C-alpha cells in the first residue's frame, strides 16, 4: 500500500498522546492552507482516549475550533444521547467543552431523527456532498479504530457493506452489537489525506498482523483496504504489535 507505515508506542497512554500531537499538527496545517479542516472521528476505547487527551493537552489551543468540521466514520443506529453511540463518547470527552459551532459537528442520525437506517445513510451522504460543494470533501485526517476481526468503521469481514458503491451505507447483521449501523463506505474512507488506524491492546494483535500482510484481501480483512491519499499510518501500542515481525514498524520511545 502507498506510504503505509507502522509506528509502535510503548503503551496506550503514550499512543493517545502521540496521536494528539500529530492531529493538532495536521489540523493547524490544514487550517493554514485551506481555511477549514475536515476530521473524521472514531469511537472505541482508543478513539475516545485520544479526544480526552486532546481536551487535556495545552496543544489543543492551537486549533481554531470555529474552522473545523467533525465527521464520524460510523455510528450505531441508536437514539441521540445513547451511551453506546460514538457521538456520545466524543461529546463527553471533547466536543461539549470546546467552542465549535453546532453545525460543524456532523453526527449520524439515529431512529429518533430518521425514518430508517437507509434514510440516515442518505442524509449523511447529502451532508458530505454539501460540505464538499458538490462532492465528498477530502478529509484532512481520518481516525479509524480496528476490531479484533480487522473491521474498520462498521465495515465487517465479508459483510455486503464492504461492496457498497455509495458514499454512506446502512449496515445490517453486524457481528458486534448493536446489529444495525451507519458507516462510511470504503470508497469514502479512502478520501482522506492522512489515514491513521489506531490499535491498543493484545486483542488487536492478530488484526494488525493480518492487515499488514502484503496479500491481505480487503473483503476478508477490511483494515487492509484503507488507503490515505498522502499517508497511511498504523499507530499501535506494543501490545497490539505483538504478532508483527520485529523488523516491521518503527518504535517511538
């Protein structure tokens, strides 16, 4: 894959702090060059830990929160405020504590704000196209978690959502509850300048190994199919890197 690199960090805390530093740099650079920055958030333990670390870091003051758009790679099709929604965790950790205009926080609708999961996916696609003035914007940074089965966003191995042509897809039969979700398609995930797959803990070690194999098939190993336009990083802690050969990846002390 183009510009793919594995970077190892000692533990989850070091990983979260390092991601914050990278994220602030990329957002500030995007705002300097293009005015607005577009960032795609992820849920899960490490995704929320990054947002909490950003909130606690003095470096976060370098971001102009008036000139950023926040998107999500996926969402559980649950009502607003549900504790299992990625949006809820992100709001608690960061969004509700910074001066970001509400219309720049692009949450995926749940059953309380849409008639169906298909309608929620279609509405999110419309929001993306409107923000890109006729096309999906190129995201500046895409943060992705990875599951033990190597899923990213809500694109699971051999699920029909992996083959979706549209920009946003309704997902059924997720092997991880809840079963119904909304997700960016693989085509949309691959519209980011900088794509970072985040992994912490030994439960992700096999998924990281499979994703980094040269002949991995994205339909079976979805994380192997993500590709940043300029950069693709697998940012992992040593526990998540445990099954990689010693010569794969660059260690950060």
